[in-house]
C-alpha cells in the first residue's frame, strides 16, 4: 500500500468516525432537546443563546455529521477536492469545539481532547494529501 493510499484511508476513517459520532450526538440532541438522553445537563447552556439542545444538535448533525460523511464519500471516489475539504472538516471541528468551550465555559478533557486531536489529524492528513497531489 502506498503512502498516499494509507493517508487517504486514514483521512476517510477519521471523517467517518467524526461523522457517525456527530450524527449520533446531534441526532440524540434533536430527539431529546433537554439533553437527558445523553445525560447532558441543561445548565451547560446557561451562558449560551440556547434554551435547549435542539439548535446545537441540528448544527452538530449537519456540520460535523453530514458534511464529514459527504467528504468521506467523495474521498472514496477520489475527488480532487478531497484534500482541501478534509482540511476544512478539521478546521470546522476545531472551531466548533473552541466555540463550544467558550459558550459553555467548561472544558471536558475526555470529550474535548480526543476530538481536538481528530480535528488536528484531519487538517494534517488533508494537508499531506494536498502536498502529495502537488508532487505528482
């Protein structure tokens, strides 16, 4: 397996992981906007413009869920835009997490650190794929 292929497979796996977890989390928040289903206290929203988890759940489902799924699928199809879109998915995830932490005024190591790493890895593998495409 070539380095390019293994990098692309890594990117696709990260995209699908992020997509599925965001679709599960976002879908759960849409299903139960109180947050009870995911054991998320509504008090986390105290300093945000939201009174329930419905809108954050919809955004999470669409932006980090459906968008990452779509980018993963175009990666399977070897679309030329895949490297740039992968970097974008990483950046969006990092921005999402940062805004979330600022808004809820809390940092959850076991939730935020792994997803920051996923965002960073998505940005890095997307960048690496972009460089590999330029050199070929």
